[in-house]
C-alpha cells in the first residue's frame, strides 16, 4: 500500500511536470504538507526521508529542464511537517542529490518557522536552491495568508531589499493570499497596491548608507533611518 502511494505521488508530479513543459513553464511548486507526523513514534523518519527522496527523484528525473520547488511549512495539517523550515528543506535537497529540486520560500511560512525571511533567502540563494517566492503575511500564530505588510512591514522591506541585492534576475513573486470574506478582486487589488508600496519604500533605501548601517550594527541609527523613508 505504501509503495502504491509513493508511486502515485511520483506519477502525479511527473504529469504536472509534463503539463508545465507543454506550456513552456520551467518551474512547478509543490507543498507536501501531509508528509509529517502528529505524535512521537508516529513515523520512521529515516524511511520518510528515503521515500520522499525516491518519489521526487523519479519525478525530477523525468525532465531535468523543469525545476521542482518544495514549499516548506512547520505544521498543518500535520502537527509537524517533514519539511518544516528552510534549513530542513535545503538539507533534504542537498542529501537527496536531485539537481533540479529546490525550495519555495513562502514569507508567511518562514515567519511561522521563527525565521527571518531575508536570512532564509540568502541561505537558499547561496546554495542555488531558491526557486520561487510566495508573498503573504500573518500574526505569527497561524498561516492566515493576509495582505503583505499587514503585520510585518520592516521584515518585508528587509526581504525585498535582500532579494534586490541577491540579483536573482527575472524572477516572479506569487501571492499566496486568501480573500476570506472580502471580495476577491478588491482584496487582490489591495495585495498588489500594498506590495508596490513596500517596493517603493525599499527603493528609497540608499544602498551605500544601508551598508554602512549594517556594518555599524546600531539599531538606534538603523531604525531611525528606516522611519525616515516613510
């Protein structure tokens, strides 16, 4: 039964990669949230990683021109997902040895994992595994998929500034946002507007001045400078 499920996962991903290639798309993202555990002794962790590596290897081998990005999340629906943070996911990509396997950095998921999203972006980029980015926000208690900047303005500005410095070329942001009871067009208009506003604030940063502040590491000066931008 387990072998059958593993093969089904691999086959589904292969089909998705085939459809992507037909459309001229060279990247797909997957969020394997059901891989994980609810209690101690719920799963054999070695077996879980081995099965994941086997399934993803089969899928990724089917077309090396299509990159596959794993979107990590610390929990939900499992109380602890197998790929819970940037470090775990990067480690898996490394030891699995799959060259076209990387990571989707979801800003909200990074917050829930108690990460600094900008720091995670740098780590993933240095390993050439930062494939995709999802923008949203939350209150650090749950994955609410809120409008960017609803809670974490300066974390967003730091994130956007860092991505700009990393010079990732022509990359797309995706919005992983849930309108809930708000009319969708109205909500996503606000999503786009707020993201542009955060980008505007980021673009006001004088890189030479910021690099001097980063070297000085004096929060009193840095925070004062940041608030002078708005």
